[in-house]
């Protein structure tokens, strides 16, 4: 802010410097030069007359010249004083009023908080845009309560919730839209996509089932092919996953950005270190996953989850609960995950290898696991301050074993 005012003052000073000649009396020096010029011309004229004429005629003409000189000198003095008397006041008043008027207008229409040079414009925009965008979403949701048959409104609301990562609410919005047009394949695909987001990126189960229903009616549906391919890859069915992605790849022109990207995806599913263009797979976790040995085991464990009575007042019955298992030492992404509601607690669920989100990333691939459960109001898979959670110590799990997790702490 200080830098802004320093620059503003500097600009005003430079502008004022342009008025210095008028303010410092250049008009007076101009008057003195005019008088001297009149005297020089008068003397030259007298000398010329003296060379050409003499006698009484010369004296008469010189008298006339002297009279004209006096008139010229008098006019010159009056003309020099007039600008000084009448010109300074308006100029000085304008110079004082201009910056004051600018400050008043900016205080009414501008924003002083944006004058800080150290501020980050994007941060200002994001900080201001997020509440405004959420306010617009809330208004749309209220409007749809009054007009529940507005299909376009529900689709817009669903996309808005997706953009703001409110995945559970996006699922509900698309579910309303699907009730209005139950045979619309595009809406089904949007519903399945948001459902997988709400499950922390898991495409197995219901998302994959919906994708299969869509492909039964339209084998070339782009979103359904992607969902089906991702679900097959997470389930460990590499051949089926490649088949879906290859079909989707064929829908795009050769060497298009989409086709090149899908070629890389296929290479990664195969566990190759390079894509179609020979470029290396840069993601460290994905390279680690491709090198994991296949133990041939297929683990399944039971997890009992309860909410500590001391935290019961901090959780609403409709809050989302994620129950998961992840590697004690390795990538932080869940190896298996199940979604429930607080009202379902206490509950017992099964976590198994079929819930792996990436090929090779399952319960059997790691010796020690951390089993956890988390209550989230935002519906996001990543922990947020204010969430409630419970985590086990690193544990060597046994196939068919039963484990207990109590949600007893708040995420800070």
C-alpha cells in the first residue's frame, strides 16, 4: 500500500513540474524583453531619420517616434501585469483540486485493498470468487426446490458441485436429473462419474455397473468406456480394461491429444515404463505399483467401526464416513475403501483386494497396513480440518481377520 501512495505522489510531482514555468513568472521576463526590443527599434528608426532628413521636419518626426515609444512601453507594462493578476489563481486552484477530486472518486468507486503491490492477484480473485460462486450454487439449489422439474437446472447444479468438489451433493443433483429422464445415457454417465468421486476415486461396484448398462445400449459412449476401463483396471482385469480404453482411443483422430493420452494410459495399465511415444511414465507411485509382485493371494478383512461417545455431538447423522485401509509404508492412497453414513455406526464392513483403485495396489501387495475410518462433512476423500477420524497402528493383517477402529480424534 505504501508503494502505491509513493508512486501516486511521484506522478503528481512530475505533473506539477510542467506548470513551474508559468508559476515562476516567465510572463514578467517576456515583458522586459518586449520593452528592450521597442527601445532598440526606436533608436534604429531615429538614426535612419537622422540620415535621411534634417531640420525642423526631423525634429517633428522624432517627437512623433518618442510619443509612439511611450505608448508602446505603457501597453507593454499593462499587458505583462494582466496574466500575473488573472492567470495564477485558476491554475493554482486546479492543481490543488485535481488530486483531491481523484482521491474522493477512487474512495467511492475503487478498492484500496488492491493497491498493495505485494498482494497476489490470483489469491485475491480466488478468495473473492469462492464465496460468490458458492452463494450462486446455494441460490440455484433453493430455486430448484421451488421448481424440481427443471432438468437443466439440476444438471447445472450437479456440475457446479463437481467443480467445487462437493461430490455427495453432486450425486444427489444428478439423481434428481436422472429421475426426470431415466433413459438419458449422458445423465447416467454423469451420475456414475460423480458417484466414483464420492467414493474417493473408486470405479468398482456401482459406477462400473452403471457404465456396463450404458455400454449395453451405446457401445461407443465415451464417458462409459472410460468408467468401465478404470473399473476393470482397479479390479485387476487388465485385458478388459485395455479393451475398453482401446475402443475409446479409436473414437479420436490419430495423433490427436486425446488419442496420445489414451495410448499412454494403455501402456501404464500394461505396466510398461513407456507410452506410445516412448515417453517415460513420470509418476513415481505408478512406477512403484507396476513393479509390485503378484503374490497370488486375495486378502479380505472385516473392519468394525464405532464413533466415540465424546465426539457424538460433533457429527450429524448424514455425515459421510470413509472406512479404508492403506499401506503403512508406501503411497498414501487407499488400498480399499467403503463409504457409509454416521447414522450407520457402529457398523462392520468388508475390505478386500477387489476394491484396489489401481492395478497392483491392493491389500495383498503390502505386509503392514493402517486401517482407519473418517467422518467428513465435506464429502471429500482427502482429510480436512474438522474431520473426525480413527487410525490403527501399522498392523500385519491376516486374510479373513477382523479388526476394530474407533473414531476418537479431530483432524487439526
